[in-house]
C-alpha cells in the first residue's frame, strides 16, 4: 500500500488542526506505536476512498492517532462545507441501499 498524499506534498500543513502525539501526556509502558500503526492503515484506506470520490485531502482527510490507553483512533478532519459534501454522499449511498447497513 502506498502512502496517500493528495494534492501536493504539503497537505499535512494546510491549516486543519490535527491533534498529534504531543497534544496529551504519554503514560510510561503504554504501547502507542502499534495502536497508531493500525489506525494509520485504516486512515490511509479512508483517504484513498475520499480521493476516489473526488474529495481533496487538503479539505478533508482521515488521520491516525491514539487515545490515552494506546488504542488506535482514526479522526476525520475537514472544512465544514466539504464534510457536508461527504455526509451527502454517505446519505445518498444509504438511500440507494435501502437504509443503513
């Protein structure tokens, strides 16, 4: 699996506020890396899907993180208008499938 970079190399620094590993306290003995790796794989899959439906990663993207216990977390971050477009796409998919899965 290749890395998803979206439009341009600076997509991580586009002004969207993503909490990182330094946004909280790290507890000694907690394995944050394996949780983050699992979350990263899923976030990259979601980012490829976002690109596949025509959304720019500079406007909306998934990012890997961990919680205080080291469990992987995927956060969706984006500009409100673009996240609204994503919600419309998901609602249209749910409607065409006869409802939520």
